[in-house]
C-alpha cells in the first residue's frame, strides 16, 4: 500500500455529487437554541407465582419502579402472552427448498408505531461466528439450527439469522416465522467461508513446526478476539432497537481471551448487550470433546520437554477451559445460559426458547438526565403480590457524552461504526476514486475525500483553533477479504483568518493504495473528534485489466479533473515523514506539485480546468504518437473544444506510458451544465479511447 496524504483547502461548490447524506443547514448567528435530552428505559418483567406459572392481569399501577432509589413513573405498559402449543405449518423437505445463488443482506427492523408485528411473539436470533468455527463445527451448528426450525419452532417464534465473517456482521434474515425461508438461507450458507481466524496458541501446547523463531502470534490473537467481541456488540446493538425480549444464540467454537488484553472489549460487549436488553446464549459448536492428552491429528506435536513433563497436556486442558470461560461470562452477565460439552446443539436453542414465558413490558423516562456512562440500578416490585417472583434486568449503563470517552472508547466507536451495515450520515462525505497502471500487475489507486468545513467543530487550544478529524477505512475484494486499510488522525492548526473561512471552504483528504485488477468495495469513515459526529462513505469500484486491450481501443487510466494544484511542502497537514518516498509513483504529483482532483466536478468561470490522464501502449512494439482533445457539449451542440495535444514520446517502461495534460481556461464557457469528453487517438494504429462525465460551471 502506498500512503501519502495532505489536507488542503478548496473553494467550495454549490453541487455535491457522490455523498451518503446531507446535514441540516447551520444555525443562524444569534438565534436562540433550546436542547433537551431524555432517555427511555424499557424493562421486560416476568412475573410467576409460587408454582412457576405466569401471573396475568396486572396493570401499570401494580408495579413500582425505582432507579438508584428514585421512584420512576411508568409511561409505557404492555403484556406479551406467549402460547406454548401453537405450531407452524410443516417445513418443506430439503430437496424442495430454494437454494439462492447469493445470500442477500437484510436488516433488523424496529416495529412501526401502530403495528403489532412482535406482539405475543418470541424473538430468537441465531448468530453464527464463522471465523471461530472450523468446517466440522460449522456443519454441526448449521445442522442444529435446521433441526430446530424443522421440528421444534412454534407458531409464537420469530427467528432471525446473523453471520459474522470477513470482518462484518451480516443480517441474512430479519425476524420471520417463514420456516421455508429460514431453511433455504441455512442451506445456502457455504460451509468453510470466513473460517481460519482461530487463535494459535504460543504456550506449551503449541505445535513444533520446526520453523525459525518469528513474531509471536499473541498480538494477532488479541486483535481477532477483539473483532469477534466487537462484532457481537454490533449484533446486540442491532437488536436493541426492539422493546421485546431478545435472545441471541451465539454459535462459536469457544472464545479464548488473551490475558487482560481483551477485558475492555469484553466489558463493552456485555454492557452493550445489557443496554439493549439482549440475553446471550452461547452454544459451543465443538460439542462433547474427548481430547487426547497431546492433541488430535489436527495439531502437530509440541515436540519439546513439555510433552514428557505434563506441561503440554495441562496447557491443552487450560486453553480449552479458558475458551469456555469467556462464553460462560457472556451468558451469566447478560442473563443467558451456555451449552457446553453437548453434541445435540439443538438442545441449547430449545433451552433458550423455553426460557421466555409470558412477560410484561414497562417503559419510563429516567429522571437522571446525566450522560455519564455509569451503571444505574433498577428495582421493580409489586404492590400486592408479595409472593410473586419477578425476573428482570437489574440495571443498565447510561449513555455517555463523546467528550467523556476514553481513548479506547473513541477507537471502539470507530471500529463499531465500520462494522455497521447501514451508513452513518452525521457528516457529509464526497469521494473520488481513480486508478493508474504502475506495471503489468499493479495499479495505483488515489482516493480523495471531501468534507464541508462548516460541519467540523473548532476547538480553542492554546489560543489557536484546530480541526481534529479521525479517518478509518478498509477495502475488500469480491470475496469479502480486507486487502487494504487506512487509519489516520489529522490535527489541523488554523490561524484566525483561516479558521473564519472554515464555514465556507471544505477540507480535502487524500491517500492512495496499490491494488490488483478486480472488483472492490470501499468503506470509509470520518469523525469530527470534537463532537463525535461520524460520516460514512461506502461504494463499489472496479479496476479494469488494461492488459486485455482491444485492437482498436487505447487502454487509458482514469481521467482526473481539477482546478487547484498545491506544492507538497505548503500543505496544511502532512503526517507522512518520508513524504517524498510516499508520493513516489503517484502520477498526480509532478515536480513537487500535486493536482487535487475535483470530487464534485463543479468549477467557476474564473478558474482554469486541469485535465490529466495516462495512455498505455504495452502491446505495441514501439511507441506510437498520440493525439488528445477535450470537448464540452450541451445536448447535441459543441460548446467548446480545446487545442489538440500531441504526445510523441512515452516513458521508458514496459507499459510505454504516455501522459496527456490539458489546461483549459473556463472563461470561454458560459455558466451551466456540460458533458466533458476526452478523446485520445492513435493515427498510426487506428485506435481511439473516449471518456465522458458531467461537469458544472458556475459564474
């Protein structure tokens, strides 16, 4: 990956192309603003008599709720009555199920006001952690889910299917009672996908591979475990928008913490589940394991003195127990129960199913409006039924202001946002992705991100204004594997005059990657580090294989349009120490001056338009001269044509790269919308290339 970036000021345009969302206009100066914050707390309460039967017929007046000893007024009350014997229609046989070519993506939808979709229903979410389960365990887990849906799913059950693989949580199916649909999804899931991120131990149980001493795997285990827990936290947050009781069946082959390194993320995951009212029921997909003292045939022998002293077998046993201890902690702290050492994994789903009986939903607006993130204890009692037993959540963690976040919490917020399937549009982001061929295999992909300056907060520090921006992003290939990523924090110091212009000028951030031809998906996040507001940009793009050229077509790179060039040494911010080395290979940098692509392609008549592209003649025995021209069209009318540019010599490389550059004064164009066309001709080879894109010219 090639990385070099700078943040510069650009003249703002009136049109934003390519964006995920737009914020409301800034408030007028001097206008009075009134803000109020309140938090709705929802509790699900199961009331049973001394014989264990549900107590029905209670009203809101029968309950008393206190939070940290302060009485609360119940504002929402509902009773959920769950039948035990109602059955669904029989599911189809496997040979009659529909097998999808590709699994679609769904989302957990909250119940709309006035609807009763989840009324008197039991909500079960089946969550498959494909990264932690080897193939045999994946087959066992999917088979258990299919048996439950076929034989033991009742008419009161609504089941959702979630999957974690490739670094993202995917909702394959929202809560539904359609057993054929659920079975079809389970049949379509490919066994083996996402597998391979399981931990590799470095203790006495580790296999002796005979390799030379290398880097310890512990740091990679820490990262993988954090990602697994963070994904589980994301799933709990998705379910948190539903008021009813939710059970999350977590299928995994254990979850082993690495000392104290994963404790912070474990606590964050448990806290998120408690806040969302989600009970986690882990199911150990390994089943009943009869483990040999020195490991089975899937692992190499330790090959050290540990296999004779007893340290090896002890380490095997300890590792296995620790992987179950983490699952036990997730269950006990969120109100669930784990299923260990049991080959019939369906039993774990049935136990979770039977744990939900008829219950009451109570909602109140807390009188404590402080967003301090502290735990608040809840106590619910009955005024009359003294002998009744109440089962409910004993407390929750309050929300927390971004200004109170620790460094770890801020980093976790970005990682969680990166895993969310839906974009966050608190900040507006526009982006342009280009590509240039470096050699016959690799392409340089510059990425330019544009954020309106008016949406960034300024903080006075030491008498100077600063704009703090966090960036995080990742690129995945067609198989969902992360092939490149970026994580940067930009602290831009601004003078008084420049700070005053922030509301009128956007900030541009650029970076670059080296990729192979293919289809990719980019997800990029920017966060105002002063307020915590986040903007997400997600798009798919393709890098064509320019080696597969046609006889009558000239392979060309992406075409870059820009109106501003800046010297690298004059950039407001540059965090790359080896700046010159990082910019080597970036075709947008010429003699220390970088062309800044116009993301929105909006220009003014008093500007000069710079057009840059590359053409490649790797198939020719010798370089053949090229001729290029830029044209502007309005409908069928030609509004302007530039003078032709002739390139008689290419670079001394195997691609025979030819650079075409144009400088076009826009004063010759009237304000309006145009189609900009770039034409490249090879008179000798009788080949051509064409490129078109819409542009806007303002007065």
